[in-house]
């Protein structure tokens, strides 16, 4: 099994804020699902009484920005991330949402010191698999009538790229049959398949919503697909010994061969939303 990426390696992927934003825009552009998943999650509940809000692994605040006009007028939003470069962007997202906000680069581990039952709403999109061990703490700091919304991937997510990468690495003797890529280890931490199981011991009410989606590229748009792969490549190639440039070139050639025989190139981007209420955490979870 691949080693799970540590904080230093995660920073390497996400600290280029502008590139991260470009990739998010790329995903929206080529998604078959036209609704933003964050709006889909927020539309399922009334948040008008929420005053204290926390976004975990907030990045540049895409989830926070979607809160515009949904919270109590006196709401305040806090964002936590391990990448300090996101700070100005997160505060700008708070301003666009219309609420005061603050950012801390202390990371999610810092919530261990937060008072119990202190937040009306906690958000986390595409990040909980990096700190799944913090679920007990998330439940502890959520108010009894509060709501935790988390968005994550389905296990099929990016499987086309995963299979293509695995096959290519095996061709070059860089990956054994039983070894997982880092991205596979990440998906196994928290996904649509095991999310309810992970959350169940800490929340009395869990509502799971499927969000089917596919990234669809025309053959002449293949370079956007490669751009997506380049951004994600550390989670595919980390500690495999593969040369990133050579790998990307090889992938491009294979995708071009695939595209030559098809009208479109597609990749699974299915996700899931979990709406969690009634925190059940003990007073002092580990």
C-alpha cells in the first residue's frame, strides 16, 4: 500500500493557489453536471439561523462564498487550512459572501483546542480524507442543533486516470500489483462508499446524497485533460520513482490514441454529499 501523503506533500500540490483555482474552473467547464455541488448541498437545508461557521480545509473559500445570503446577518466565518497562501483569497471569499471572516493556517488539528459545542455550521469539501481522524473533534465542536456538511468523492472518481497510470507504471516496472497509488489510499480514507460508516459513530442523523458527474472532453480538448492530470500528478506518482515529465508525455500520447477512436474522452467525477446532525461525540474524544 502507498504511504499516505504527509502535510509537506499535500502543500506541494495545493500551494499554487492560482493553479488550483484554474483547475476548479476547468472541472466546472467540462462537467456534465451543470449545478455546482456546493450549491446543491446548501440548497437542502435552512441556514438562516447560523451565526458561527467553520470551514475546514477551506482553500480559497469556494464553499464559504456559496453561503451568500444564506446565513444569519450577524454570522461570522472562520477558515482553517495548512497553506498560508490561501488566507487573502479566503478573506475575499468571505467579503463576497457578505460576512466577516478570519483565516488561520494552523490547520484542522487546531480544533482540538476549540470549545465544545461552539459552531452552528461546519463545512468541509474535498478535504476530509486528509484528516478523517478529526471526525470525533468535528462532532465535539458542533452545537447540538448544528449541521456538518461534507463533500467527498465516489470511489469511481478518476478511475480512468488511475487505471491508465497504473498500467503505465507497471510497463516501466515502477509499480507492483498490490501497491496502491497515493490517490487510491486517499480515496479509501473517506468516500461515498464508506462515508456513512466513518461518520456514523459521531452523528445521530446522517443524510447522504449522490452527485453523479462526468468530465467530458472532446478530442481537441485533450490538453485540458492533461493539465488536470499535471495538477493532480503528485497524488498519482508520489514515491513511485516515475519522472513526471516523461509520465505526462506518455499519458498524452495514450490519451491521443484513445481520442482518435472516440468522439469524446470522459472521466468519472461522481461525488457525494453528507449532511450530518445530532453530534454524539464524548466530551473529550482522542
